[in-house]
C-alpha cells in the first residue's frame, strides 16, 4: 500500500490532482483536479448516480444551490449548534478540533502532548449576497447537501409522484472551514457529497421491503472491544444491527464499492458510541476504510427521524406533510437512513486500491474500466507509415463517439503501454502492418499484459462488453 505522501505525489505527477493555485503557494484544504482527475471524479459520480437513481424506481435526484436563504441554516440548527472546539498542542503546536465531550480528556493526536483550547468556532463559511454592503444579506456556503433536500422535499414528492418509501439524491459541493485540513483530499475545506435522504412512514420503521445484498464484513458494535467478521444478515439477526434499513444500506454501499473493484477486506462497519450519536438519531453506523493513515469514516448511515422536516415546518410555517395512501391521511415522513459520503474520499479509496507496483518496479493503476479516466488508447505501431496512421485515426474517431480515448504515436510501443498502465487505461489497441491486410488489430489488457487479435469491425462492441463486465478478456 502506498503512503498518503506517495499517492499525493503520484496524483500531481500524472495529472490527477494539484494543490489549488500552487504557483502562489496553494491554499490548505483546496485542490484542483487535472485532466485525469476530473475524468475519474466524474466517472465516480456517474456510477453512483446510475446505481442509486437511474437503476431504481424509488429514488430521484435534485441539484440544490450552494448559497440559499440563511434561514435554512437557522432552522437546521447549523448556525447555533454546528460548532467545534479548536485546540493546539502545547508541545508540538499541532492544531486540530475536538468535540465538547472530549475536551477534558483529549491529548494531541500527533505527539500525545497536552492541549490548550482556543475556543468554540463554527466551521461554516460566510459570504455577502448583494453588491452594496449596506443592503447585502449575510449568507453561508452550505456545509452539507442534506438541507436542500428537506426544503424541496414536498415539491419533489409531488412533482415526481413519489410514494413512500422513497429517496431523494443529490451530488454537490459543500464547504467547511476546517482548522487543520490534512491527509491529502481526505479532510478538505471544499468537498463534494453524494447524498441520499430516504423517507419512510414512521409507523413502519421495522418494515424494509428490500432484500439485503449479503456480504461478510468486519463489524464493530459499540459493545465490542475488537471487530468481528460476520455476514450483515447475521448481525441483523443477532440484533447487533437493529434496523433492517441500516443493514440494507450498509450492504448496498459495500457492494457498490465491490462492483467497482474495491477489496472488501479493507472495509469495516462501526457503530457509534452513545456520546457520538447526533441527538436526533437512535442508531448510527459508519462505513470505514483502512486508509494509509488508519481506519477512518467513509460513509455515515443514521436515522434522522422527523427532526429536519419538523424544524423546517416550525421555522417556515409551511405544511410539509404528505398523503399516505395506505393510511388515507397526511403524515410527516421520517428519514430512516442517509447513505451519504464524499466524492473525494471515494476517489481516495479507488486510487489506493488501484495503485500497484509490478515486479519490475513499474506503476500500474488497476482502476475498474468503468472508472478509468481513459478507456482505450489507440497506438499505431510506427508513426511514419501513412496507412497505419489512417487506420488508427479511423478507429480513434469511431471510439471517440462513445468514450474518452487517446491517440499516441510517440515513443516505442513498450513505452506507450507503460504510460497507459500508469494512468489506468484498461485497454490499448495496436495497429500494425498485419492490420492492413487482415483488417484486425491487437488489443492489450492492462492488468496482465495479455494480448489478442480481434477484427477491427468488432473493436467498439468488444470494448463496450469489456467495460460493462459482460465478458472477460480471455473470452474475447
């Protein structure tokens, strides 16, 4: 496993992620995504949206504003209660934040030294809406994406004709003025969330109609001292996980990561301790990943109850209840789960899983073909032959209609293979002199270097089947 410093350097060197505004010294907690990083990030979001929205009848998506009426954040409690305590180590001067209940017993997370409180702060970024200062309104950059789902809840339900149970999804930016951004893109000040708020009838909290995509995983409940490996269905049966809804969404998230190439051995689920839980939650579970810097939260799944909708009803004086046709009356639904996580943390997981070094010391980025920034590279064997170039360009143009592909005629064929392996391109198509007489080409598999000849007319269909995991490379 690469260290976080090695991953940071690799991402900068290959065009994935750069410190934002680096020519001016950068700005902590902000990152820019290069030509490969932006493609990878978009592919992660597209796969998440496809899996959670397009492939389901019970979830629709929205796209809320980054800046909204500040009363939203007053109603949600963020203005008053979204606070942390800033502390500094008296020995090594490391700055970080702690929760109120941890302040008396906390020590420096770096050197275990004594800490000194620097006071309470609210990590929301503020801004002014309006060009003239005297007439402007104090507003906030949103610290989370959930609240715009709640404020638009009734409109979305009516417009999309949704019936309970149902979910509303959103992908978008959020901003938190972290004291000490660290660990590359793990803890940042500008982040992007992939979020679902899933609504049910509060009287049917125990009724989850969906089958659990069962998976064996390390589980750490708040009563366990060490994690224990078991199936999620077993944890539900033994009342370790109390709600089937939580078991369902945990298994669904794990299987999404697994389907995109992640090793489930590097994941675990952990139940929040009593003092960790939000005041509105009866139970909260985190999906954690073993990052190069240790086990850290990847996704949190909690039931928010009716807290948010009640708060917005109270402050807006608007009725947010919807008709439950089975009960034949209006009810205020509860959020039984919010399976949500950061795009950046998901990207860090996939990069960590994919980054490998072969026996010769070469880097191979074994990303899932669905996530790979470049799907195929077209490589004419020799750049000086006009007929090879013409055929290669025709294939390139054809594949461009469907995917992000590259054309590379610079350097030896071996060097070009290595360049593509390093950035995660799963397949390379080489056009040689036999291609001109036989109308075929060589397709190379990134992960093992194996090659096969296929008819040029079949290339696009073959690549599509490989990317969609409809066929294995050896079965071409």
